[in-house]
């Protein structure tokens, strides 16, 4: 397949560091950075909004919109109203919609990346506004059916696309997220200096992620309540919906002295938090992949995560897997994690090393080639 021009809708890239700069932002940013390295003769037009930084790279041409697409409604309007005109001007061989939805008025072949189908979950687990939820459900399904190829970031998401949207499995390509090289075991002295600087307890269980119901943090708190009082629990992440219920639960169980809520953690600090933790716990009930799991494993930490959704893919044989709604099982796994041997802990970095952003880009380019030869 000869080289081609690919248009990338990257409006979900975040600007300033915040909870918006995790997850999908990291996937898009690292993929865009790697694509020119993998396919040196391809060219890319990257559509971004007002907030995003514009890295310099060969064969990447950025087109910045004046629309404030950091706001969901403005992004939806840009996707459906302004993007078709931008595409007509660019005349790409292929449009890659990097987050769920392509424009209804799109005469060009398309590829769509889907991270998860959380917006199809029961309302008790998903806090999206009803109108935005309806938009994502209807337009993601339409975009995937119309696309020549669909990219899923896990086999679990691929399965969801088949069962919930009726897509043919052979139409869906896998492109797992990669791992930043910064996540690794750090020298003990460096970790202890960080612990002192942040005033962290000597021994604590760490969770990183938005404080919201589908992260299953209420059950994590209940499991933690039965662990030795020498342990602390650190629930790090931005405040999601119903986060106040976690504070109330901690108070009712008389755990307020043992549980900390440090808020959002900047990306450049994460490796220190993982290294300082005794155990990393991630008992979520649904994830598109679960990047914190492989980040913690890469740092050599014992990890307890759920046996549902994509989390067995992220954890592999290196993590302890539990039924997310079984509190006694979760408590037992946390105790077991505290006693893992060095040989067992060594499985984490070995497993995490399988996930690279270069592999993500290679899988994506292979998908482009299939789409253009269809």
C-alpha cells in the first residue's frame, strides 16, 4: 500500500494537566507522537482545539480550531458541523476518528477508535448527561457500522462492540495502549525521600482513578476496614459524581484517620506514588483497558484488580484477580498481595513490558492499510 494522507480528529487531547489529561488523552497523544516513527512515508493532518499543545514532528500538520472544544457541547458541534468542511479542505484518503464518533456528513473512508462502551452501562454506573449519553450511544454505533475498520483498545471492548452494536468481529482491530518508560522500580532512597516530602504513611494501599461508582471504591473501603490498623488507604484521583458518599462511608466505618484523598495526581508524580505504595488496588467493575494496572505492575508493585471487563487483559498472570462485588474475597487478596515474594513481584515489570506505544502505532497503521485496501 502506497503512502497516504490520514486526517486525525484529536480534539479530545487535553491542555493543562487535570483529570482530563489521563486515559483517552494519553492514548491519543502517544499514538500521534509515534505514527510518523512507524510509517515514515505517511502524512497526517491533525485536527485540534484551542487548548492543545502542538508538538513538532515530521509529516504532522496540525489544524487548530477556534472552537472551545474542551467543552462537550462545543466538541459535538465541531464534530458534526465544522469537521466536514475541514475534511473537504484537507481531502484525506482516510479519516481516523480517535474517539468514538465520525461526522454524519463524511464522504471519506473512515476508521473509528472505541475505548469502551461505558455510556451503555446502567445509569447507576455512568454519570454522563442524558443528551450526551444518547449522542454517544447512537453516533458511536452509527460511526462504527459506517466505518471501514474499527479499532478497540482491548479484547473486552471488541466483545462489547460485537454483542451490543452487532459489529462483525473481523471488522475490529486491536490496538492496546502502551506504557511510558517512566514507569519502573525506583531506588529506595528516592522513594523514601518522596514519601517524606508528601507526608505519606509507611505502609499504604493505593488506588488511582476518578472517584466514581464504577471504580467500586465503596467495596474497597469495606474490604480495607478489616485489614490491620497499621495500614492506610490512599484514594487518589479527581472527584467524580457521588464522591461524597465515599467520605460518608469512611466516616461511618470510623476510618477517616486511615483514609486519605489527595485529589488528582499529575502524570510526572505517578511513578513515585506507585513505588511508595505497599499494594495497588483497582477493583473497578468496568474499564476499556485499565492503564493504572500496568503502570503499577511496571513499578514492581503487587496489584489487586477485578476479574471482569478488560482488567484480566491488563493484569495478566501478574495481578491478583477478584470478583469485584465480593468484599471478603477482595480483603483476602489484599492480605495476600502484602506477602508476595520477590519472584512473584518480578512478573509485573515483565508483563507490563509487552505494552508499547510503538506497537500501538504499528497496529493502527496496519488497520489503515486494511481500510484503504477494502
